[in-house]
C-alpha cells in the first residue's frame, strides 16, 4: 500500500519535534544489496509429524475405522492397570537415577472394544465379546465375537469411526474385513454406511458363506448420500457365532491415490508448505511412556494385519498403518527429505523415564542402522531387498536421523557418541541429529558429544518472547554443527493460536532466517489436531471427520518459505517512536500467589520520591478488593491462606503509571512463592512478577490475558530457593516501558516492552528480486520509507504479499477457513526511495525487481 510522501514528511516532523504529538509510527528502512549477510538454508522450513491429537490415526492416515484390529483395549507393553491408572514398570528414571519415577497415567479405555457397539432391533438377542480364540495373526491376537441368539429384526455391529465417518455422495469406499463362524451360522451378512438415524448411505450384501477358518471379505461401497458423522454397520441375519477382525474402510480417493494412503485435504496442506523435510514419528511418541512400549520401525512395515500397533504417550493406540514405509513414501510424494527419529533406549523424561543401560544399547544401534538400510540401502542388502519387496526398489529420500527425542545430559551425550560412530561408519552421507531436551542448546550434552552434525533444540514460547528476545540466536556461538529448531511455536497467551500467535511465529521465522548460517532447519509443532481429541493447546492444522482449516501461523510459514531469499542483505531500520508507547505499564497493583500461602506487609508506592500509598490493613483494608483466595488481616500483615491457583487482592484506589513498589513477603506454605500483579486492567488482564515459581526456584514475568497466564520472560534462576517462614524484601521499579525487580536489595530481573516491528531483507538470486519481510505486531500501521542503496527501483512495480487482521485475537475456523490468508497486490515505486504502509497486525513480504535484474 502506498502512502503519500507528504504524510511521511509530516509524521517525521511531528515525531522529531515532540514525540508526544506523534500520531503514527515511522520506520526508515535502508537496504544494502551489496552487503551480503547469511545465506538462507534451503532446508530451513520443514514439518514435524507426531502421533498426537489423532494427527495420524483418525487424521492424516486415511483409515476410517477406529480400532480396526480390536486391539485398542490392550495395555501397552510392560504396563499394568491399578485402579484406573496405567502404571509403567518401576525401574529407575534416566535423568533422576537411581530414583524411580512414580508417574502414572489415567487409563481412559472403558470397555473391551472401544469405538464398537452392538445395535439390536426388535426381538433380537445378541451380545459381543472380545475374543482371543484362534487369532487372525500374532500381531492381531484379538477379534470380536458376535453371538446372535435370535436375529429379530436385525443385529448390527457398529463402528463409529473417528468421531464419525465422512461419507460423501458419489464417492466410493473400500471395505475389507475378516470373518470366521461356527457351524451354526448360515446366511448372508450386510455392510452398510448409515447415518445415526439409520438412514442407509451405501450398502453391500455378502452372499458368500463364511466358515470355520478366517476369510477375507471385500467390497466397494458407493455412497448415495452425504453425512459427516456416518458409521459402519455389519449386520447379521441369522443366529450363530461370528468372529470379526481387521475391519478396514478407506476412501477410494487418497493422496496420490496410494492404497493405504493419506487423507487428501490434510496431505495437501502439508504439501502446500513445500517442506524441505519431514521429521517423523515424534516427539514424545518416539520415547514412549516406558522403554518396552516405545515404537519399533520393524513392527510398522509389511502387511497391515502383521503390525501390532504402538501405544502413543498421548493416550491412544496407533495402528501403525502410517508406518515407516508409508512415511518414506509420503516424503517422496511431497518432494521432502525424510528425517527419521528413533528411540535410543530411553523413554520420556516427563513420563516413566525408564531406560536400558548403556551396555544394552547395541540392539538400538542395530535397529537404527537397519532402518537406514531399509530406506537407502541397495536392493542387494537385507533391508534394501525388503524395501524392494514392499514395492520400492529405488532408495527413499532419507537424509537425516535423530537419536532420541528431548534426551539431554552427559549420559545421553555419551550414548549419542555410540550411535554417531556406528551410523557414520556405515552411512557417512546421513546427517545425524542430537536432541537437546525441551529447551535451548544444553551445555552438559554438547560437552559430552564428540561430534554431531546438527543439534535439535525445542522452543515453545509465550506471547512476545520472539520479540523481546529477537536477538537470541545472534548471540549464539557458531560451532561445527548446525542448529535445528525441531519444535517451535508461540503457544502461551495467544488463545488457541490466534493472529498474535502468528505474528510471534513470524517474528521467530525472521529470527531463524536471519541466523540461517547457524539455524539450518526448523519445524513448527504440533502439526495436526483432530478437534475431537486435542492433546495440546495450540496446533497448526485442525480438522474433524469432514473439514479442516489451517491456522494463520500456517500461512505465515507458507509465505515465508515461498519467499525464502537465497541470501540475506544488510538492512537498517530506524524507528521514530510515537508518544503513545510511553507509560505502557499503567494500571493497578495487586498481590497474588499460586498453590501457595503467603503473607505481605509494608507495601509502599513511591512516585517521584513521594510515598503515595502505604499499607495500613487494620484501618484501611477497604482499599483492597479480594477477588479470589482466603485473605485475612492480622496487625500489619495481609495473609493469603487458601490453596490453589489465582488468589488475587487488588489495591483498588487508583492506577499508577511510573512508580516504585516496595513490600515485604513471607511464604507460609505451599509449592511456589510470591506473585506481584502490575499494570492491572482487571482481574483477568495484567502482568505479574512471579518470584519463586517452579517450586521456589525461578523468577519471571508472566502475562495474564483474558484469565490465562504465560511466562513472557526468560526464567531467571534464584540464587537460592525461596524459604518458608523467611521475610523477603521486594522492590519493583516501573518506568515508561521497563520494569525492574529487586529481591533483598539485589537486581533480579527486568522486562521491557518489546519492539513490535521487525524487518529482514534478502535477495532471490535467480530473479534478482529484493525481498523485504516485515512483521508489524502493533495495533497501529507502520509508515515506512524504504531506500535500496545504489539500486534504481523508481518506476518499477513491486509485489506485496500481505497477511493482516484487524484484531490480534482473530483466527481462521472451520466455518471461515480462509478468512485470514495472504493476499497479493502490486504497488508502484515512485522514486529511488519509496513509501509503504505496513498494516497493523500484519506480516508483509515485498518483492522488488530492480531495473535490469
Ligand atoms: O509437540 C508436542 C511435544 O512437545 C512433543 O512430543 C515433545 O517432543 C515436546 O515436548
């Protein structure tokens, strides 16, 4: 969008004369096309698939039957059930050795045959039982036994699919299942797709007889009607005993029409991102809730009936229909390199943390070598030959492997060395990635690792983190390995992932692209969410049985990747700040705790050296409004005596903007320590200093927005944990756009209102275009004056790709899936430097082709 030169001149003058009169924002952007900065890694943007929130099972994997093999009520390997809890083996925890974790998880399976039920019409007598007689295969040892005493007007075995089966008029569905019967069952059975009201959408009658041995039945069901929450019914019309197993239903249209393939809309979303690579299959999924139940790629290849499935730590079984071979095939189909993550003999640190000792890690190393051989070994090799037998003689595009997920520390580093050596000896071309825990580069790990190709750090951050710490990676030392941000997202303080999340993600991407000499790969996480069963708050692509939509962050990543420069260019941005950014922390103050009982006294507010408030709880407790918690006054002390989260007392008299707040606080019980709310707009919107969070050990600033909280600063370790019964002096200095916090007279932490405008420029070497990427997370537009040093662009037409919303809480939805997507427009460049207005809450990419390029 062009803005007039006069407006820029006027705004500049006003801002220079007096920032308080300034009504707009101005950025003077200068780009230096001859000053090359980091090259941008062609593999920078990839994707990370994990079996979480039914992303695969009931999601990307197009199978429509839930619990097709009747194995979903089985406990994961090595676990037992105790009063509704799944309890893993009580052996030592990897990071806490010799301690044994007492972690357990709720077992939500409530009957023997989840997703299946029996429907009986008038006069019918029938029942179903899980059976282990005469298994179909060792991997599918259970079947469902249907005993029909009297068929009455009908007995139907019903599968509800994954929160419904999407049936579309005119489409064909491939049904297959196995049946065996005893001698007494005669007669046909009927397969139907039906609505919940038993309206038939598709039907097929099998007249062939079943018999004592397992027999496979197959048909195509042609839909005559549409219904998103349909179900599959297998109906029996005679009395007898029938065993049913491995019931499978696929839409005949799958991505690239592959049998056992992927759901088209979801696969197309993934393909649309043009990912350089796919990381698979996790995540915590790789680690398992205990070592015995962790995934093993060899169990995920070959005939579907021979795959026993894997228990996802997110609380459900994967059939492994989307197995290792399908993953490699999918990578090839979307033109991405494969990144396979394998278990290294350690289960999830946040779950049981059980592990195999270092001297038993040999089979894990061998399994990794075999997996690589399966993907890229010659057809003469053992595993390469199996790949060929499974239909793919040519090597798959496996390029990377990762040793474990989120393992960390010295012992892991040493274990990694064993894997690295063995893999590099046999497959020097494969890049080997080390995990780094659920945070940034880990010192103990990197010190123990002799050599790695890439380190994978995970950065889930709250609102504003990528803006406050925008120079985070600029400061990283450059070493002989690249960094892979294997899991990133802004997922705190941004609802379920709104426009503000997308703006923060965009700021992260700019930070990654700018540092692409160091950061060679990234992938957003989690990728997919079946809205009927989310296990994580903020996910990139959402779907139900029939619909899907991508969040705004998806479009940010897409537009960033589609407009990835080959090389970054030096650029400078001069911001002429406007008056309204002054005094950003005005509001009320308060006192609060979290799962903690505490006392507060001697509260003072000092403005310009004058004490404007002094607590006197005995005489003036009416100054305070208690929102939640059990607040009691005794002498000069205000005590919070309740358990639980969110107790809050607000000093209700007035707002403060710049001031010093002094108080004394003492913990009397509970888990954490003190929280001091500031800049309170109301009881659901404020910033707070949390001193003694995470079991008294750290401090940080947290933003409470519409009643949900998120830590917005990097946590600071306290010198020593907050002690119960001891008084602490807290001082908080609030200036125009900065807050400083002191504990017992010593500086503890600070928070500054972040810049909300970021620019990165680069060059497309093929087309010669200059690419300017800008994020404006502010509520006001950003008027800019852009000059490209030494290049004449006047008279040229530029292309602007703009993603914008009027409201930071805006989101795409099932009903309006493409409400917020990038839109393109042209703009005419009217001089050697030109003006452009970046919209509020926007991500913008400008492509400018200089004359002669
Ligand atoms: O993406 C969700 C989880 O976050 C992943 O499973 C794990 O690697 C990370 O902690």
